[in-house]
């Protein structure tokens, strides 16, 4: 199941490796050049400082004290060494700049692929304006949102949040009561808030699962599939993780993705065999029938 819904991960890793490969090869090349430069510096040091000095590299062999050193040879060797060190520093600076550009390109590619994997959606209930449009265009006034239904406002206000002292429990129960009363947009907002405000509470799994169901009941199977899969992925040991897989299969059937729905139901039976053969047995059977699973 995870391989189906997270198929972009492998592509992202592959792109990252392709972009980063030139930098790795250049690093190895620079390492070789540094080693060669250090050997050449030792050789020059033996010519320039035949007596040895604690400020420079130890000579590999004892200096030949019988060989005189001329000022012209010393000056030429030092000048050549300085020039090569300057060239190496420029090369390293260029490589560092290229690696930083590659890292930035990789981050951009990964962000784009993550955004393309699941289209951004808003789970907050639609808001409406009670004030008339101030624009002079009559078309703007026609498209302005109508005032909320007073009966609905009164109905939502009649749903009271419990106050038991257990904030996570109270937040979930309030969302459940809104869903039970069929105030689906308001229930969606409350259940999402309950899960975000109390991520470590036992009811977080319940809230995320019921959020998906509220989207399903509101005729939004795409949003439901996202919410239900996230509950299974983020809280696999939560009490409603198996239920989320079942309702995810229902959302996929509504999206005309029956093959994926069958894979989800198979995942449910494989990961949660006790729930699949116990309290969810009838739902699993009806789900397999709805998705035409063989």
C-alpha cells in the first residue's frame, strides 16, 4: 500500500543522486590534487629550507647538505608554489559554489515533487459574508456569498462542547456531535483542530478517522482519501487506523479507483488481521464486493 501512495519517493531519490553525482566526482579529484600539491610542497621545502623548520612539513629524507641552493632557484620555486596554491584555492571556491547551487536545485526539485504528490487542499469550512458587496459591478454583487441560514446558525450553536476537564476528549466529542448532527463543514473544522491540538491523545486517531468520514459524508472523497491515509500513516497503532483503511477503500471506489481499493483492503487484512476478521469483518466483505476484488 505504501508503495502505491508514495511512488514519487524513489523518483525524488534518483533525481537527487543524478544532480549530486558531479559534485562527488569533483571532490575526489580535488582530494587527489591536494595530495599531489602536498608532495610537491615537501619537495620544494627540501630545496628552500634544507635545514628543516617546525613551521613547515617534515622532510621525507635527510637534506643533502653538500648541494648549494641559489637565490634564483629559491625565488622561482616559491613563486611557482604560491601561484599553484592560489589556483587551488580558486578551484575549491568554484567547487563549493557549485555544490551549494546543486543543493539548492535538489531542494527545489524535492519541494515540487512533494507538492505534486498530493494537491494542496483546504479543509476549513467555507466562510460566508453577511455584508453586501461594496463593488459597483452588479456581477460582483450576484456572486457575493449569501447570508448564513439563521436556522443552521442556531442549530450549530445548540451543539455544546463538553467540559469534563479532559481537553482532548472534549474536543473530539464536540466534533463527533457536529458530525452526528450532519453539520459536516463545522465537524471537519473541529475534528481537524482536535487532532492538531492533541496529537498525542488517544482520541487523535478517532478524530483523524472521523474527519475522513465527514469528508465522505459531505461528498468529498478526494479530501477523505488524504485524511484517512494520513491517519493510517501517522498513527498506525491508533485505535481507528484499521477503520481508516476501510473508509479509504470506500473513498477510492467513489473515485473510480477500484484496483487501489482492493490493495487497501488487502493491506487492512495483512496489517490488522484481528480487526479485519473481527469487528470489521462485515465491512471488509462489503468493501471487497464494492471494489470487485477477486
